């Protein structure tokens, strides 16, 4: 795609507009963690139901404990033990009534869940120091347990078994040593099973929530419950406190900062509009340029035919006119030749612009092409005191486009004629390994280094005194280089001590040998 192509500008500016729009949207994007208001009702409902369930279990346990306490111990201790074993956590069943160490011998203590060799503490009312009494004792308040109301109760001993006591009709008191850990474990099991269904509303309400056992283990949970809870609802029982933990729920919400977003989109729209504007302008400019080239092209075409006729007739007339007129006619012929070259350059340039420049390679002798071009300049060079020196001959027949070669040489010599009058010009032509090398070196004012490349651009002319008084289009060297490149070669300004030296290198393969018919 041509660099001046309007499409290129449109694509570039369109991409920039898109980048601005996306960049703006990215800058404007805000991601926030927003606390979501929760419906607390399911949690409260669950809390109530669980508290009821825990109280129910507590009462059930006490009921069972009373039953065990009221069952008189069998004469067979093993049987009594068996009867009592179904009460979870029961470690020892005692029937006590003694107030003196001597009576204490009549108290009954039946271990239910003692490890081998473990000595469970024996509950007693006595305080005395009878050496016959066991050392590990739990002293209970006799007045409270034997006389006052109510006739049963719980005694929690920190770090030790909890006690349930029941005054019996016999006047004695049944004392149950209970392992609270075991009761809790059993309650946990029951609650875990119960929670499986009851926790469902909480789950639907979208947690995170969790049910914590007294030892902090999670019996049920919903959502991510790793951090510290935001709320803890205690559910108290005599066997410990269960807790319902609840966390605030957060949601990531995406929003856009309006002013930034609008600024981004606004800038994108502006750039897009600029793109469309530039596209339209460039298209119009290109169309205009194409129209101009086409106009100049048509005019040049129109000029070429009459000019050719004029030159033809001049050649015919030259043979018939007397000596003085012949010189003037020569001048006319020269000027007509110049005009012809100008037209040829314009037509070549316009063909190049339209991408229609074609090279027609043919068998030719470069030296003859050079002869013919230098002949055109002979008279004007003489008048302008330009001495032409020829070196090398390149007489070998080879394959290249003779017209293109002629046009390149003519353009180079035309420049010498215009810019280096009174100088010496050396035209060297060498044919080397299938490459034609031609140098045109003059001893004129030369070309400043800064303009060495620029002079090959179309319409570029060195802005200096040298150009003063000499007309030109700035097309000659551009066309010469384009033709050289089309021929697969190069044309460059070479460094030189004096004047300007141009070097042309074009592939010029030898003419293939005609095939001899097989004998
Ligand atoms: P034009 O001759 O029509 O201006 P060209 O493309 O042939 O265009 O040349 C471009 C410029 O290069 C000229 O305007 C001139 O300034 C400079 N130039 C070309 N050849 C020579 C030369 N032999 N000596 C000095 N200057 C030159």
C-alpha cells in the first residue's frame, strides 16, 4: 500500500480511535468489593430452632439421668453397671448419705466408665480426716443435697467431671459423675445430623455462615468461612456453648467513572472524525493529482505527434537549404529535440505513477545508443564550450532496453548542458561480466552532499545559484533512476573531487548464441 494512501491514514487513525476508546474504558473501570445486605431472618430462625433442639437434648439427658439415679442398685454390681451404661458420659454412680467418716463406708460407688487402674474421685459429705477414707474425694454440701429444695441439681466442677445429683426416697443421694466431653460429642453427632436439613434455609440465604461446636470445630458451614466471623450468636447449654457464626457477604461490582469514560470516548470520536476527514481530503487530493497527471499526459501525447512530424520535415528541409540557414535550422532541430525529451520524460513519469512503466529489453550495442544520444548534444555542447570525452566502448552486443538507456544518458547529459557549461565531461562505458557500467563525470559546480539523495526525488531541485536561469521540472534524475531500477540496476551520485559524477549500473547479459541446427 502506498504511504500516501488515504486508506493507510484511515486505518491508522481508526486504530488510534479504538485504542483511545478501549484505553478510556480501562481507565474508567472501577472494581469494588461491596457488602451485600443479607436477609437475617433465616439465620435467626435457625438460631431459635437450634436453641430449642439443644434445650430439648439437655432436658432429655436430665430425664435419663434421673431415671438412672432412681433405679436402685442391684445387688449384682455388674448388672447395675449395665443398666447405667446407656447414659452417655456417665463415669460413676454413687449413693451417698454418710455425714461421718465411719458411715461413709456404707456409701456405694459404682464406676461405669473408668479406665483400667484409674481411681475416680468419690463424692462424700464428710470432711473429717479418717485415714481409712480414700484420698480422692469430692466433698459435697450436705445441707443442700440432703434437705433443701429442689431435690435434684447439677454441679459443674471446672476441669473435672460434672455432677448430677438426685435425692432419693431412701434419704440417700444418688450422685452421677458425668464426662461432659462425651455428652458434647454425642450432642454434636445429633446436631450435625439435624443441621443437615435445618441448615438448608441458611444455605439458601447465601451465607457465609457456620455452626461451631464448643471446641470450635465446624459442624456445618456455607461459603468461605475462613476469616474471623462478623457476628457470633451463642447457644448456651449446661454442656457448653455452641455458636452460630455469620460473615458479611461481599460482591465484586464493576462500574465506570463517567467523566473518564466520556473523555475516552470523546477523544476516540474526535480522532475517528479526523481520520474520516483526512481520508476524504487525501482522496480528493489524490483524485486531483491523478487528473493533473492524466491531463499532462494527454497534452504530452498530443504534442508528440506534431513534434515528430516537425522533426521529420526539418530533416528533409535541411538537405535543401543554403549554408547560413542550415545553422539556424540546426538550432531549431536542437530545440525540437529538447522539447521531445521533455515530452518523453513527462510521459515516462506519468506511466511510472500509473504503475505502467515497462522495459522492453532487446539485443543492442550500448555504444551505438551512446553515439546517437551524444550526437544530439554535439552542437549545444560546442556552443556551451563543453568538452565531451569518451572512454571505453561497450561495443559488445547485449540485451537491454535501448530506449530506456538512451533516455537515462540524455537526462544526464541534459543536466551537464544546463548546470555545467564550460566544463569537461567524461563519459565512460564499460561492459563487465554482463553488467553495463556507465559514468558521466563533469567538472562543473557539482552537487552539495546534503542534496545527494534528494535530487533523485520527483520535482526536487537544488536551491542554489547554479539553478538560476536554467529551467527544469526536477523530473530528469527521478525518471533516470526509476528506469535504471526497472532495468534491474542502479543510478547513484558518486563521490568526486570535482563536479558531479553519476554512475549507472544495469544488467546487460550477452546476446544468446543462435542455436545451430544439429548435423
Ligand atoms: P531538473 O534538471 O529538471 O531540475 P533533475 O532531476 O534532472 O531536474 O535534477 C535535479 C537537480 O539536481 C537539478 O535541479 C540540479 O540542481 C541538480 N543537478 C543535476 N545534475 C547536475 C550536475 N551535473 N551538476 C550540478 N547540479 C546538477
